[in-house]
């Protein structure tokens, strides 16, 4: 009896088995499983998560894009302090050893991992550190997205990774998300699933830390600023008394609470601000926390760890209990692991046939960050200045320099008339192409207007060098793309989309 067509002692007719093989083949074409890794390397701590993501092909409009329908966390590493050399640079060898052991403990080999995201924050984004870390993943460079997260992008990643954005989208509520990490606190104001404002302050749980013997040995610049504000003088961090340390913690929390309360900033608040301040376009109904300090805020951790995190959380809880003018506090899915929740996954699309480029010599491109500004093109008249501002704002929120390689993506709505296309082209020119653009710019639009828009930018605005305008594809903010070479025939360009995937109640499993 052929074991391939036997079941419960009965033989199946070959035609039944053939139909089953066809059905299995169709299922495999419509579903993909990938093993991913998310690696967070920050100023204070590093950790990683292995996950399996299940993707299914979208059925609408014969789309070639796959959607994440389920995600399973396979293994989570312990939280480790990021290893630094005496020179202040990250110890890449020690970090590589930690990552290698994590793979071993998870029972995985690097070849078992299909894709991944390496998120660099804080000290890790310094050029010399980033170069050393890049070398750790050089062999798998095509698989990994390496996102250098400045303060603004950290705000965005924490808001998404914690689950706050998804909570806001599902509940249709306005949420203030607060990520209190080791060196910075990141704020994100979220309105029904859209991040409308962000800000970061130099306040965190490891601004002061002890050595292996329990003596206070580490002191960040922020501590000197707070000490000056309080009139506390010291030559060495070990000279700060216990009451003085508590004074510093209380003052740090006062600054955080002043931000939450939308109070007028004082000198110290301005000194600790790392970005533009929050613009309160909406008033939050709820407040959520993530980051290392949040583990103490929510009571998931109770033992001090040789820094300020425990005391900072206790004082913040104390002051929040006394305040009557702050949003209701609610919990979210992820705390200290909020940033690393984003694991890269691959999807593949091809462009439409209406593409434009003066030259394709600069292809292929790899790991180009996507910005997806909130542009409303539904009105007949397009405001060039407004569209330009939205594009610049999207670049700033992603910590992307406007003169670096960029993929600009948006949905086209309304009539593709010359006047409307010219207005969008003028906005792109103002936002990304002045005074002169030398890095690749890839414009990706969902509707068939790529060639028309590209021609206006090139022939009328003289922005054709290293410009590629595609249509027929859909991208999202926090995506990265690889752009392949032209396939002729059929005259299309393949796109590999690498998305940072965040948990939602719809597909998260623990």
C-alpha cells in the first residue's frame, strides 16, 4: 500500500490524491511562514526576540502582497546591559557573543532565520558603533533591515511596539504613550491610530548607575543639569548623598509630569528636551507606558537593578496618584521589549507598467526607507505647501535626512489632471529636491500615474537624475524596500518590501 495515499486502512483514488496535491500547492502559494528575529541594541540594554510569522496573500484586486495573519513568539532573550569598551564604543565582540548564544539557546541557526530587524538606538547609532554592528550582520545583509533610530523614530517604534497605536486604532481613542527608557523618555500623541505628535526628553532610568560592587559610578549629563537646577554640587557621582539622589529623582519626575499636564515649560524642561516639544492638537483620554521603567510602573518588576529606574517609577506613580488632571492610565502589551517587537518580514510586489526613469543605472537598491506622509489628495485643489510640509514632517518623524536615499509612497485620489499632478510634483520638489538632489528618490504610488508624475519632475522641474517613479504597488510607513532591475518583458520592476511587524490583538500569540 502506498503510504502517501493511505488513510485509516483505505486507499484513496489517484484523482482524489491529485486534487489534494493541487489544493496543497494552491495553499502553499497563498500562505507563507517566516522565522524572524528582532534585535534591539541601545545605550543601556540589548535583547532580541525570535518569532514565526504567518502571511496570507491578499485576495482583493488580485494583489500580490501578503498580510500577516498570525505571529508566534518562539523565544525571547534575557535583557542584557549593552557591552561598552573603556573608549565608550560598543564592544562588538561581546555583543556578537551574546547574539550567538541567543541563537544557540533558541535552538536556531542563522540559516533558519528568514529575515530580521536590527534597531540601533542611543549610543549605538554613532557612526563608529554602527559600522562595527553592521559587520556582525554582513553575511546576512540582504535579510536584515538595519534601522538607525534617532529620538523621533524611537518615539514611533515604541508607540507601535508597545501596542499603543493598535489600541488607539481599535478603540478610536486619543492616547498619550510614554516610553521611559534608560537614557530618554519618548512621548507619542496618538489619535485613533495615527501618531500626530512626538517628543523626547533626556530622562531615564540609567542616568545614574552602580558598578558591580554596588557603588554609584555612572552619571549622565542630564544629572548635572538637574543638580545645577537644584543647587546640588558634587565632584564625583559617588559624592551624591541618598537624600540628594532622591531630590534628583523627584525633580526628573516633576518634569515628566509637567509634560503630561501640558504645563508651561521651565528652564530645566527646555534643557532636557531633545526634540521639538509636543504639539497638543488633541487632548488624550488615556495614557500608556513602555520602556524599562514601565516594568516597575505596572508592578511587573519589584527589585532595584542598580540604577534610578525603581525609584523613578515609584515617584512617578506617587505623583500621578496625586494628580487629578492626567489621562487615565491603562496597560499595553509590551513594556521593556516595545522597540524590539518590530521584526522585519519580506513581501514581494512588482510595479505597474507605467513607470518613469531617465536612467536605471543606479539600480538595484537595497534597504531604502519608506516614508508614507499623511497626504489627503481627495480634494480637487491640492495645497502645494501643505503637501510639502507633510513630506518633510514624515522624514523628520523617521529621522531620515532629506538628501539621503528615500522611497516616497502615497495613495493617489481624484482626477489625474495635469494641474493636480503638477501640484504634487511641486510639493515633492520643495520637500526633497532643493537645492539639488544627488541621492536616489523612488516614488511609489498605488494608481497608474507613476509615469506622468515622473515625467513632470524630470522634464519640467529638471529632477530626473536618480529618480524612479513607479505605480501599482502599496507601501506603508516603517517599510524598507529593495528595488530590482527592470524585467523586460514585461517591463516591470520587482520590489522586495521589508516591513517592521508589530503585534495586534488580531494576530498576536504569546
